[in-house]
C-alpha cells in the first residue's frame, strides 16, 4: 500500500492524505476543512476505485471558488494514479 500526501489549493483544507492499493483508495484524511463532511467523504469512498472517485468528484465547486475539497481530492487521485502508470 502506497501513501500519498497532497497540498490542496483554493480550499479550506490544508492537506489531503490517503493510501492506494491495487487502484483502490484507503485511509483518506483531510487536515482542515469541514470536518464532518470530509469524514463522511472518507467513509463513502473507503475501498472504492480511485479512478471512479476522481471521475465523480472532479469539478465539484464550493462557494464559486472553481474548486472544492472534493475536487482537490479528485486532482490528488489523478496525480497519484498517473505516478502508478
């Protein structure tokens, strides 16, 4: 299982951490941001295919910022998956 840390931009969260194994997401955590909502996202995506999660969350917007913590997670997953290939 490989661990990743991503520093998001344009959102309240200051860090996103997760693990990938066989293309599946585990141990997602955020530092900062809307704690309850981000914990819920972590529970919903645990063990799911990272590619599917990125596709679903990409483009989600928060307060007209052009991004969100979910969108930043999608970007982080896309970057991590690109490293694997």
